[in-house]
């Protein structure tokens, strides 16, 4: 279990480092949760990500089940990006950050439980000489750790 805790802590740090992500969902269009950019409010040690997203106000009450969500964390100039998949639902209460409300009634609070996280490293090749690129390419073939997959689907 300690390994999963360190993996979650690693993912938490990376999420809060970037904090902005593209949110998309598998819900049908009539539920009106559109693909948009969100700002992460909190990422807790249980593997939950909390954020606000926009929704057509009258349709929010129709979304009472869990749904699949995808969060793509990327920021220009960073040497990594994350893709988070998980089960999301509308959160009724947010005790730790109730003051983080966003003005307007078209925003709803989403809680997303991480089931799978993919971590990708980007290396800026243009700063390297041809010899250094070749050495990095060959070492990546045999010792690549630039892509990591974390599976949290079995974690309660």
C-alpha cells in the first residue's frame, strides 16, 4: 500500500504543479457537460481531484450517476504532461474549500476519482547536439522511463 501512496503523491504533485487541464466526459450532449479547461482546486491523498466546470444550470440535477471523465494536464514549457482517467460525479458538499466558489450558477463542483494516470516526459531535443541526441535515443530504446502508467482501479 505504501507504493500506491507514493504513486498518488507523485501524481498529486504533478497535478498541482500544472493545475489546469482539459476536461472531457463520455456523457451524452443532453447532459450539457462540455469539454473545457478547468482549474484544479484540490487533489487529495485518496486520489480524488476536485474542480469546477460549467454546466447548463437546469441540467445539473439530471446528472446523479457516476460518469467517466478524462483530464489532460499540459502546460507549454513544462517537461511533462499527464492524462488522468477516472470516475467523476457532481459533489454536493465541499467542506475543505467552500470559499472557493466561482460566481455564477452555471458552475458545478466535480469530484473525480483517479482510476488510471499516464505520465509522459517531454525532452527538448533542440538544445542537444547530434551526438547527445543519438546517445539519448539509444538509451531510451533500452532504459526508457519517460512514460509511466499508474493503475488505481483496484484501490478503494
